[in-house]
């Protein structure tokens, strides 16, 4: 499977926003975006000619990088969101939030979505009692996500739970840190997605 293997902090600088891709590092003074809040490269601080297409493309790239999704998969999510009832842009974000790697991150079992993907690949989580090792698995309302029995004492998961208190509380997920399990109570709420995302620009880009 194709994946990005370059410097992660470079992505935040490219998009001009802190995307919290690196987990705990993003909350410290080591964050590259805080030290150099301009695009990477020789011409990173040069003048940029604004255009509608550029804004739409950068917004799409930003969301892809936040959720760790490549172009083909992202387009499939958009097509599915377009067929659903409601606002296409919000449907797209809700589908991305329902991914298992995103839910594991939201519940506090991982410091970042990339770490959540790695833990899921290695079989550390179960959904409704069944082990699931597919990060893109879509969670439904009422599903219970648990840390596997053999992973109960994982240092990485314990460390992630300790640092999860600095993140905002979400209404659609409920986490029991003692029993290492969480429940999806409702569908994700758009108002609680605090990252600087303008999904309408993505809809305009794909509607051309």
C-alpha cells in the first residue's frame, strides 16, 4: 500500500496550519510549525499568487493529510458522501471521522491517527468483540471499541491515555479508561470538529 514516508512536520508547514499529525510533539515547543510557520523549501517565504483553484486544492490536500487518506480513497469517500442525504461536505467529514483509526484516536488510545493505524494493523483492537485490523473500517452508532486482551498493558496505549486529557471532550464518543474500551454514542457532530477545515471548497473542486 502506498503511503507518505517523508517528514511529517513538513505537511503542516505546507498547509499553513497545525494539523496535529505528530501527536504529543505538536503540543511542545519542538513543533516545527510553531518555529517556522511558512511553507518548506527554498521559495517557501516567497509571494504566492492567490486563486480559487489553489484554495480548493490546498483544502483538499489538508483534509487528506489530517486523516491520512490517499487520493483514490479520498475520491471514493467523496462519491459516497455525494450519494448520501444531507450536505455533501459534512457527509464527507463524518465518513472520515467514522474510520476506525480516527475513532481510536478520538477515544484517546493513540497519540495520533498514524499511530492508531499502526496499532490497528497489529491487531490491538476489537470492535464488538471481534478483532479488526483494517484502519478504514467504518464504525456505526452503538459499536464498542476495546483494547485487545493481550494489549491491555501496552505502554504506547497507556501513554496516549495519559496525554488525552489535553484534547477537547467529544459528545459522540465515550471512553472508559479503566476497562480500556469506548462506545460510539452518536454520529460525529460537525460543530465539534475544531480543525480549520472548509469542506465547501472541496465540494467545489470535485464539482468542476
